C-alpha cells in the first residue's frame, strides 16, 4: 500500500512573497497477513500490517485576518480629561508589523504495527511518532521602551514532540444477539521547545 499527497496552499493572511507553501506527505504499508507464506496462520491472525508515514502541514492561524496592515487604535471617549464636559475620543500609534510573517510548519513521521486476530475480534495497533513544529509564532523580541509602540510577533520558535500509543480492543457477538466491545488505550508524549527568543 502506498499513498502520496501534494498540497500547495496559499493564505491571504501573509504578504505575497510569504503567501504560498508546498506541503507533501507520504505513507506506505505492508499487510503481511495477505502474503502466501502467512496462509497457515490466517485463521488466527487476520491482519498484520506494518506502516510508516511522513508528512508536512502548515498553520495559518493569526491574531487577526490581515496582520501585515498597521491600524490606528481608536477609543470613543477614551481620554482621561474633560473638554466641554465630555471625554474626548483618542487615537493611538499603531504597532509595528512583520514583513516576514509566514506559515508555521509541522513535519511528522510515524512507524507502526496494526493487527487483528480471531476473526478480527481482537484488534490493536502500536505507533511511535515524532513531530517537529518549525517557525511557530512566538513572543515578540524585547526592544527599548523608547520605541514608543508594540513590537510585532514573528516566526521565531520551534517545538519537538515525541510519543507513542497502544490501543487494544475486543469485540464479539454473543449467541443471544448481544454485541459488546472493550477498548484499552495507553499513550505517552513529551514536548520540548528547541528554539525560543529568550536571550538574556
């Protein structure tokens, strides 16, 4: 078994030169239980599939729809003083915008084993994966207050997550017509920030 996906995604949330990105993914599997040499064991183990996959996806989520446009803040009656008995409207200096803001990208690979036994009444799988997230939108770098406005967020953080999962299930049909199923699932994952703008 083999599958491939090729995505070319664009988002209006980024400037033209950062708008488009290519996101491929691939997966392959081998159902050993379908091979001729497995026929003597077919009555006991119906499915035994080795699988592996690798893929990349993008994340376009931002705080607002068009983060590359600076906007002037406005507050109705936001002043702290009175003019002719009423608080005046106020406007504030817009924050800086990032010209390099672009997609967050995550790359994931996984290897696993799926099985089904006793006419697929007993099923389960085991998978081990690693996901690396690159160019996450992290906190803005600190600049002196003399700047007088907010600093833009940029793609400046990376994250690595590794983990595994083991679900096992049993499904059966009793002679009185009752169907039942039991599932046991155990998993573990660890995440580590590998790049972060925290210079002393």
